[in-house]
C-alpha cells in the first residue's frame, strides 16, 4: 500500500536508510534505532513522537519495524508534511500583502 505512494527513487532511498540500521540483516530495526533513522531522513522527532509512530505502524506488535511497516511510517510522515504545505498555501492566498498576518479586510476581499 505505502509502496504505491512513493517513487522508485524514494523507495530505494528508504531501503538504503533501512539497511544501514538493520545491523544484523534480519529485515527489522528496533524501536530504539528508529530515532536514528528519522534523523538521517532530516525528521526531528521527540521520544513521545517516536513512541507514537511506533505504535501506529508496528502492526504485528513485536516491538520492531520491518520494511513494510517502515514504508507505512514514511507515508504517515509524508502525509503530515503534505498537509502542512497545504495550510501554508492557503495562508499565503489570504495574506494578500504577504506580511505574515491575515487581517479581517484580507478575508473579506
């Protein structure tokens, strides 16, 4: 499912990142290693956010993340980024004078 959301190039990059942290080559990374993976992908996350991400994607509940679960995690991260960009675009549309604020006048125009 998540694989369909990404380009072949993105999947290749994710596989490389995943393989770096799959130290024993068993196809899984531990939850502790997830923070390092996220940092390598320029994602700044807190411990609480990491735990929430793990809970959302560790579908088999084994405490590790396989590549399929990892792709689901990347899809969730990408979705959040897309939504943030949509909010920024909408803000810029209403912020007619581009001063970083939306006034009542700008909304009514």
